[in-house]
C-alpha cells in the first residue's frame, strides 16, 4: 500500500477534490443529476440509476479485490445493525423519493443549475445531519446498536474465498443488466 | 473533444468509469467514495459559527470532526465536475421546478421547495442514521461485499420506490 502517499494530508485533499470532479462529471454525463431520471428509477420506468450503480459495483468489486489480493489496497466495510442499517436506510429512502436526489447527485444537480436542489435539498440535508448529531447520543443508546453484526463482508459471513463469490455475482449482475436492457427499460 | 460535449453517455460507460475511479481512490487514498459525512461536517461547521467551539464537544462531532476532509473535498469536486460537464454539453440550465414535478404538481416553486426541504431533512438524517448514502453504501459498500451496505442499498430503494409511488399515484 502507498502508506507514504496516504499520510500526506494536503496531497490527499487534492486527490479527494480531483476524484470528486471526475465523479461529478460522470454523474452528470450519466443523467443522474436530473430529478426526472432519478424519479424515473423510483417509479420503475427508467433503469438508468440501477444500470450505473450495478456496473460501477461489479467493475469496482473486481478491481478493488484484485488490488487487495496484491496487497495494494485495504477494505473498509461499514459496520451494520438492524437498528441503524434498516431503519436509517428506510428513512433515507423516504428522503430520496421526496427530494429526488441523493447526497452525491444533489451536489451535482446544484452544479447543473437546479435551484430546488440548492435552496431545498442542500438546506434540508444540512438540517437533517445537524438534527442527527443532536439526537445521536439518545439514538445510539436506544436504537442504533439493536441487532449489531459489525463490519462483516459476505465472504467472511459465508466463510468462502472472495473470488468464489465475485465471479458468480459478476455473472449474475451482467445477466440482470442484459435482461433489463432487453426488456427495454 | 466531441465526446466530452455530448449531453449523455451510456450508463454502462459511466458505471464502469465510477468503478475504475473507486480503484483509484482505494489505491491512492485508502478511501472509498462517499458523500454524506461531508454534509454532516458542514452542518457542524455552520453550528460552530453560531455556538462556538462547544459544538466540537458533541459526541457525534467527536467521531466526525466539523472540518474539511477528503470526503468534503470530494463533494465540492462533484459540484464542480457536474458544472463542467453541463457547461461543456450546453445542458447547464437554471431550473426552479423539475419538468416531471411540474407536469404532476404544477409550476409552484414554494410547493417544490417545501417538499425538497423535507426530503433533504430525511435524506441527511437517514444517511447518518444508516451510516452512509447511495455512494458510500450503495456503490462503495456493495463493491466491498459489505453485508451492511447490501442491506442499506435495498432499504434505500424500498423507501424511495414506496415514497415515489405514493407521491405520483394516479
């Protein structure tokens, strides 16, 4: 791993910024910084969002696991629990449906001139994250750790070699995308 | 250059591009792509302007310090990258109300504003509750085969599809 590069703070801020520019550029070219495209996905009439997410996922998975096998990258899976992942995920989904952007595409939507994203979404998300910080101590005590399973990955959970999952998942998702494509969505 | 001026790219080109970008961030920065903590940190920074340094004592801001970090720069970059892409293709447009919204609920900005504000609150609250968003869980987490992220991504879409279908019910 490039530990010496990872430790250079200013360089890292620059890399983060550069990666963000590429990410925003790609999201905009993919059309997912548009409310209409995201709502099309949630109303199940336009599968652009799913096509982008799944092709990013399988591409990323093969490369990142390969880098890891070569000792050039480490994984950082997020911990999870029923109380945090499921309840938080559903609350996020409600916001996703009402706003029609997610945090990343929201920043991109502002970049292409959407004022509902800027004046509604950005202000709302800042209020929402602020409220969460306020309620965090109570939520942590009462809900977030219910049904905690930690930073587990599928290969660890199933006790198999990661490549024994990566290959069938890649094949399965490719077939799913092919099916979506042939059904004309 | 023509290619950069196109308004839309194939979703598969975009998806593969984002996947390759994740190789780069894991390799060069030891970080997965994610967007929601940047908003959390910004919220803490704004609160600090009003309430001073005691904001840093909040338990949540001890975990996610209210300062500019890698992910914050990433989100700033997303804004700029989308702006560049939109300017190159001529798709930059100031819009108050998206067209799909307008055809269902009319051109009123105040209605769209209230709903997007409430949506934003849920989005920010839910993202930090679940520990990630559509990029951190939905792409970076699923590609690491993290169990939590697969479940989170499914819940994002269950909540989103349910809400959108309710909103646009005929």
